């Protein structure tokens, strides 16, 4: 009996060694948590910007340009950090870079909850932008290192949906915290929950499958065999020790990279302009109550979750990215236009949410196509440059909308302008689609 038990146990162990582990799926779930908390951390400003007590405490009541500066300062630092700090991921490795990024994020939130002046608050927004700007490109590097091309559409979608789900949950949560406690409570909550991804990243991630002790030989072989078509020794590949400028030349000389950047910039202008001002628009211009404003503000992000899921599945099944990006731009522009022009408040809010949510379908397409165009050794810097410059354009949006409001007294003109920018991105995506991408 003992011998039979030993034989059975040995057979089962051998079977387990042959069966591939699925550690890459657990790892992408950590990426989902990491990006979700990062996006939750940044949107509390949109909620407290509509709170009279916060505006009075900061001395910015009745000053929409200064309200816009809170998000623009964050986005400016975020964009610069993406470009300047992202090469650290190519040298230190994405895991260490992400841990450092979250330490910076936690510090900014801790100080933000104690801010007593508008200047201190702006400084914490800059610090948050630096941390999140370093963090974001590393997720692209992890996906590039861990997932074969045929799985990247869904892998990117799996973490990118955190950009939609987290703000969707955060809007009503932050609204409740402000109503039940204070605007400072939103910072305390964000700091506490940001400790979770910090621990997960430190203890359960690795730069590549080779470096992860929980990946067995079968999973490693599966990943390597399905990445065989991406030979780093081919055209455009660089040695790991190559300098940043040498790496940058690989993607900077590719016109498709710059078209992708402009597409993402158009999306960023929409996303950050609307994300900053939507709660204020709903409460001031459409007349929704504080409670209703919180839930309706989350609707674009919930719809964005659905659009990202559908986009990821279409991309993996068809192998095409650009048609999805172009269609998303068209749907977005239609939703925003109808949302501005229709008089009924509830119908307008739903249509506006639909348009903003549809734009989210562009994101999996942009980053999956980027991972297709750029070799592994330059992935962190390419993703950082792409996202950083695009967000740099987006950084102008909140303050320009604030300026438009102060000049016209309404949101209409700014939203029409943003709609045109989105359609421009759709035209670029159509050109890429004609090239078979």
C-alpha cells in the first residue's frame, strides 16, 4: 500500500510538471490591481473639485482655471515622468521600477491629505504624477515579456479595464466620503488602499517568466515557443546594454509610432478634460444632486469597461487594431455631440457617458499595436514616450476647459472642440487600417 501510494504520488507530481502553470494570468491580475488603484488615486480631485468646502479651504472658489490646474499639474508631471523616467524600466527592470513608483504615489497621498494650502496641494499632484508616470509604461513591458502576441489583446484588456472599473467605483465612494466625512478622507482612503499593490508587486511579480520561481518548464516552453516569431536579433532589435538614444531611434524613426501617439493624444484630451469637469458639469449645468452626480459620473467608466472587453476580444480574433480604434472614435464623437445637444438631462447624461465609454475601446488597440511594432529591449521607453507625450496634450485640456468656462459661462464650446479632436484621431486610425494594421 505504501509503495502504491508512493507510485501514485510520483505520477501525480510528474503530471503536474508536464501541465503548464498559468502564472502569467495571476501576474496580469496584479497589473489589474496596480492600475486600478493608480487610477482611483488620481480621480478624487474630480469629485472634491465640486465640493464647496474644499474650494473654500483652498481659496479657489469661483476660479475654474485654478480648478483645472489641479489636474493639469498632475498630467504635466505624469507626461514628463513617462518620457524621462520610463527608461529606468529597461535598466532596473519593470518590477523594481513599479515598486519605486508606488512608494512615490503613497507619499503624495499621505501629504495630500494634510495639505493646508493650494500650493502644497499642487505640489502633491506633481509628486503623484511623477509616481504614476513611472509606473504606467512598466505594465506594457511586463505584458511584452510574459505574453505571446496572440494573447496580448486580452492581456492588455485585462489590466486596462482597471482604468475604467476603478474610477467607476471611486466616484460614488469618494462622493460618500466627502458627504459623510471630509474631502481629506478621500486622500486617507487612497493612501491605505495603495499599500495593497505595493505589497503584491514586491512579493509576487518578476520581470520575466525566467525570473519567476512559480513558472514551471511547461509554461516557460509555451511562452517561448509562441514568441518564436519575435526574434530580438532581427531588424530593429538592440542589445540590452544599448544607450537610451539608440533604443529611442528604433521607434522614433517609425511614422506609425507617431500616428499612434497622436491617436492616443486625442483620446487623452477627451479623457482628462471630461474626467476633470464631468462631476461639475453634471451638478452645475445639468442640475443633478450631489448623490446622483456621483453615480452618473461613474457611468462612462462602467461603459468603458464593456467597450474594452469587446475591443480586446475583437483584436485577438482578427489580429487587427486600427479598425477598432477608428470605430471607437466615431462612436465617441456621436455620443458627445448628442449628449451636448439633447435637452433632457438624463438622456443627455447617458449619451455623453456612452460617447466617453466608447473612447475606451481605443486603448487596448493602441498598446497592442505598440507592442507589435517595438522590440522588447525598447518597450519601456517606447511606451513611456508614447503615453507621456500624449498625456502632455491631455494636460492642457482641464485648464483650457476651465478657461473656456470662465469666458463663455458654459461647457458647450469646449466639448465641441474635443469632439473634433477625437474625430481627427479616428482619421489617423483609418489610415493605419488601410495599411492592414
